[in-house]
C-alpha cells in the first residue's frame, strides 16, 4: 500500500479499512498501521483511528490510561459486526 495515504481525509471507507485490518486480539498502534500500509502515525491517528475508536468499534486495553506505554487495541463486538 502507498505511503500517500496520509493525504486522505477520514471517511466511512477508511474507518472500515482500519476495522477490517484488526481482530479480537489486542494489537499495538504500529501493528494496525502496518496492516494497512501507513507510516505516518499522526495522520493515521487523526484521519483513521480516532474515527474508528469514536464509533465504538475499537477499545483500548487500558481505557483509564490512554497514554499507557503498553497500550493496545482490539475490535469490540460492534466492530466485528
């Protein structure tokens, strides 16, 4: 996948791409980015990840500590549907 993705703006199709790249197992942000070919963390987070997590499709391992050094994410039941 192209590294030009950071030029895209968030949309339903892009959020779905994040969701489809994930599983019920916890994954790091870097693993999720790698699955869909992203290299620019800030753009990925702002344009893709926050939309998916805001929709309730993704949940953090440490919800009370968003900056936890071992933070990982997984699909919720609604994200799987």
